[in-house]
């Protein structure tokens, strides 16, 4: 007998759901471990957590929890506008930047169209494309990252969207701003380019391009950023897009109402104001990156140089190594689903967490 689920579109039934990093509580249940003895270096979270000012801002709105949030996110948009030098009309808020990526796919893709993305790029891109019924075109990587020439060459008559992560997740590779600008000049105006900058804050100042300023010349550009990584608000799910007013109006047509909750809106404004805390987080990340890569080098473990808050390292039988790490209470991220079955992605944690990871990895290897 045919079920309702059997009648769902084939492209939906074929989707392999996104697999998040394993939570600490889940590992504790599975292996009978003490949660206090488990470290998680799997999801590129901020090991220092959220700014104290952000936490205080959350407390200040607790009494209004029965009220719907500001559906337009006025205060946050004004703060972002002042910080980034863009009109508030060019800002679209999302339930995490994933939400904005999916908005772009819903707004621009249909069955009979295509989208282009690179091998080893963020897993949400092909998922969003497939969910829209469009055709995904994966291009070969160059040195573990995006090959802009290959992306441009892959554009077809029905292509409506290109995804680029910079820095890239899960490999951590980076494309200089001048190369991105040259790419935008070469892309047809009817093809939208999503420039996913979830890890933008981790870049040193000399490598940061002013991508929001490129929108005037390239109204087909959509820049996405998040408060989940450097700002430590992953649990509140808040991201945003910066794009031309016409594109923003289009994305808002498919945006769910109240997709940014009151706690997230208040915390994000406060987090942006707490620059000393952000600077501390970025300093810790630089120190941790140096500690982790030095330790991997000492172990003779190959890794991909990273511009984010994580490192992808090659350990051989990554499934075996990952299981052995889990048995010892260390959670990292296997990335075989990205086509990297010999690699593990390790987030930058606190110094003592990285020390323990390297010690356990030495035992396992």
C-alpha cells in the first residue's frame, strides 16, 4: 500500500540528513562515561562561551519570554549597520547562517535549475540545493579548497547560484579578497554568489576583505555571517545575510516570521559591543592553533593549514581513530561524508583540552 511518505518528491526522499557533531551527553550515555571527563572538539564552538555582556543581555529579556521577538530585528540591524557600514535594508536575519543559506536556495532555485559548489565545501550547500529540487554541480577542489576557475567554468545556462565558503569548512582554506573580487567580475549577473563568511572574524586584519562594500557593484552577491563561532552564540542560532535591497526583499519573502528569537537578538547586540572579550577569544584561537599544529607536527600527522578555528588532520583510518578517541572521552569530527575518510576535523579548544587531545591521539596512533 502506498503511504503519504512514498508520495513525497523523490529529491526529498533521497536526502541524507545533515549529521551534527556528537553532543557530550550522548557520548556519556553511549559509553557510560562521566560528562565532566569528556571534551568536545567537534563543532567549531567558542571554548570560552559567550560574552558576559551577552549573558547579561539574555537575563534582561527573560521576563518578556511570553512575547514574540521583534520580527524585524531593528536593534540588531541598526548595530550591524553601524558596525559594517551597510544600510539596514541590506540585512536579512536568519536562525543561524544555515537558515540564510537555505533561504537563498528556496528563493532562487527550482527544479530545472542548477547550483555550483566545490568539493570539500560545507555539507549544507548540496543539501539545500537538493531540497529545492535543483541540480547540484560539484567542482574539483584545488589544494583542499575552492578552485575559482573551475567554479566559473561549471556555470551553465540554468545555473542560478554559486556557493563559496571563505574560510572554508571543513578544510580551513582561504581565498584572498582580490581573487574573490575578480571572480565576481567574471560571473554573469543573473547568477547569485553566496559568499559564506562564517569564520570571517578569525582572519587577521590584513586578510579581511570588505565584502559588504562589493554589493553596490555586484547586486548578485549575498554575504553570510554568523554569531555562532567567534561570538559564542551557537546555541541561540543567529546569522545574517548582507545583500542588495532587491535581493533582501526576495529573501524576506521566504524567511519564516520571528526566525530570530529575543534572546539571540539581545545577546548579539551586546556581544558586538564587548570587543575586549572578542579580542580575547581571537587571541586564544591563535594560541590554540599554534599549539595544535605544533603538536600534530611533532606526531608526524599531516594537516591542512587553516584560517578558521579548527584543523583537518590526516590520521589514516579515521573511523578507527575516531572510535578510539570516543572511548577515551574525546569528541572530534570525522569528515568522511565530505569525501575525506582519512581526516578528522579538530576544533580549537582550551589549552588543556588540546593537550589532552594530543596525548590521547599519540596513544591511539
